[in-house]
């Protein structure tokens, strides 16, 4: 979603935030892939991905929307996504992980998601997105 918004958002500050999210998510993905390789793990999608449908719906809406409405849809999605991701990381994944290195990596990712949530909430307040 951030990759789409980095080029399609109407407002420059929304594009800037989206670009920073895109880079942050790419960095986290690279760290995750590197750790999986180091630990000889093969990442796989869970049977139940609680945010998968919401993500698919958001992508569909973003691709079909332009202008100020695009910005509102993107901002609302980012607030909901980052809030949900923090809860999953903290309440579900971290407690279930036995490997100390993997557990530490999940715990270390939470502040980045919290920063993205705060940035999304700031945009939501500025553009009156609820």
C-alpha cells in the first residue's frame, strides 16, 4: 500500500510518509529474510492470516481511488494496519516464539510499527480521517 501511495498520493506529506513506510517495510523484510536464513527457517504464510483480507481490500480500494479520497483511504488503512500489526506482534507472535533470537527480532520490530502508527495518526488528524 505504501508503494502505491508513494507515487499516487495527492498530498506531498502523504507521499513522503508513504515512501518512508515503504523503505522501512523493505528493510524489515530484508532483516527477517536474513534472520530466517541464519536460523535455517523457511518462512510460510499462516493458515489464518488475520489481516490478509483487509490488505487485499485496501489494495483494491487504493487502485480504484484517486485524489483526496485516495489519501483518506490510504491514511485510514495505515492507522488500522499498524495498530493491528502491533497487536499481532506483541500479543500473538512474541509470546508463541521459543527461539530467543527470533523472539528478540519480533520484539525489536514493534517500535518501528509504533512509529508508523504515530505518523499515520498524525496524518489522520491533519486530514480529519477517522
